[in-house]
């Protein structure tokens, strides 16, 4: 172990216990001795150098390439330890300088015009749909679940998410609804089949479009749900309700004004919109370079301080904001456990390097919610203040009605079977 690398680790790892085995076989433990002993091995001297120069990018790359691997504990525990130590270092001058540099260049990575947006979405969401079947719930909800109580199953929590969103949208039977970034179609099918809306869903992912369209046909809802392979900016109709779940993270700060101006154009005067997005409980920042390169090119998690001014400039009223704190952490943990249980199947679809990348993505994302303070916000919007009730009691009341409709629909399906 070089003296430079040893000094770097002593400065970095001040909490917990981390054993590091280097390329020369030398092992040394760092931290304050508190907590379980975790361990990693660095395969070569060049990997040590890369970790010192650019850890935010190199840690994930080295793990993907098998040049850094976990020897004690598991990957999540190691990443959580690293995240806790980085939290403690944020006030250091060199850490602040690095963050400021990334922030200064973030605009170059978020230029999501129509061509780049389609390409960026395809790089992640057009992966083989069978991959997502390995770890998502039965409805293929690829966004934060809503856990109503500890230990709730992922399937039930994802149904609760759809119910919670639908309650805030206040759709009436026969109302038109636009789902911006419709994913695999589950929310649109819920809004049509349970909430009684007539739904248009748009996506830039060819794979998701194919799956969603097929699901609408199989569910007998093709007359009430239309999915389109279309950029939301090209939609021409107006709608009673608009919902967007897990799509706003792909817009980019430079296009927030365009996003909300488009939403206002598409929303009827007495309409209601619900925006559900990951957010950061901190000042504006920049996307982690590993996530940007391998998982979500063009993506960015915003602070509310970046979102609300754009809403104000668009002339929309904020009628409700709710913060979901650890719901996504629990969702990601469930996804990671399910993925690891079927990891061999993922390796057959892709390869070992991909599996290590996906494991790193899921584990690292969970730490961003448990340690770094990421959250999910739901912002309800309207053109007129009076279109939404003045108290929040209606959410619980509407959820109760939707539960009754779910039960009735389930009963009809069982009778048909």
C-alpha cells in the first residue's frame, strides 16, 4: 500500500471500520473502530491511483470491472459507510471545490432537446423488458412505492402509490388524463380501469411503449387507454388531468420553463396536475458522474428551489406539496433484494459486468436516500385555486373510494376467471 493511498484512506474513512487489502497484499483497517468490520480489495496499483483522483466515477467503474470487490460485508454496507464519511467531509475546501466544478459544467450534461432526450431515454429504458421483470412488482412500477406501514409488500405499496396519486388528481369518470412518461403503462391502466378516466400515455421508450400497448389490449382497456411513442412537447390536445411520475428527473434544469409552460398549455382551465419526482433535500448540485455515464445520461435530481420558480413563471398555482422521505429507500432495497435473488437470470440476459453495474446502481441509489437526504416530492398544480378542496381530507376519502373500486374490479376478474 503506497503512502499516498494510505494517507488518502485515513482522511476519507473516519467513521466505521473498513479493511482495505491492496494490490501488494497489505491489509490495513481505517475508521474509528465503531460498527461491523467491512472490507474491500483493490486489485492493482492503477486502481488505487484512480480512486484517489476521481472516486465518484472510479469506484463504480472499478467494481464493474472486477478490480475492486467486497471481502467483508456486502456492497450496500460498504457504500453506506462511504456515503456517511463523505457526508462528514462536505465542508472541506477540496470537496467543495470539486462540487462547484461539477455544478459549473452540469448544463453541458442536461441538454435534453428532442433528439438527445430520445437517445438518453433509450439507453436505460429500452433495455430488455425481461430485466425489469426480475426485480419490479407485478405491475412493473419503476418508481417510488408508497409504503403505508412497515413490512408492506412491494406489490401492495406500488398499488398504494397509484391510489395516492389518483386521489390527488381527483379524476371524474370520463375525465381525460395525460400521463407524461407513462413507463410500462401501469398507472395509466389504473387511472382508466379503477379511477374511470380516459387516458393518453406518452413515452420515448420503444420497449415501454410496446409493453404498455400490449398490456392495455390484454386488460380490455384499449378503448380507454392510448399509449404513444411521442415527446410530451408534441402533444396537441388539452386534458382534465395531467400526471407525471419519474419523468421530471430527465428534463434538465435548463428546460424546466419549457416543461411547465407545456404542462400549462396542455391542462384545461379547471384541470389538476400531479408531478411526482425525486428531489434533493439540499442546495442545487450536479449528477453523480458514474450515474450520469452508465445509468441516466442527461438526468438530474432537482432541489425544490429550482422547481418552484419555474412553476411560478409558468403561471400555475401550487395547491399541495408532499415529501416522501424514505419510501424510495425501501423501494430500492426491495428491488435490490429481488434482483440479487435472480442475479443468475440477469447474467444470462446480459453479462457479469452488467450485473455488477446494476447492483452498484441499486445499492448506491438506496444510500442516496438513507444517507444523502434525497426524497420524493409530489406537487399538485392547477390554473385556478378553487378547483382543489381547501383541506386535505379529500385525499383519504378518495383513497377509500378507490379501494372499493379496486375490490369490485378484482371481484369481477375472479368471476370472469
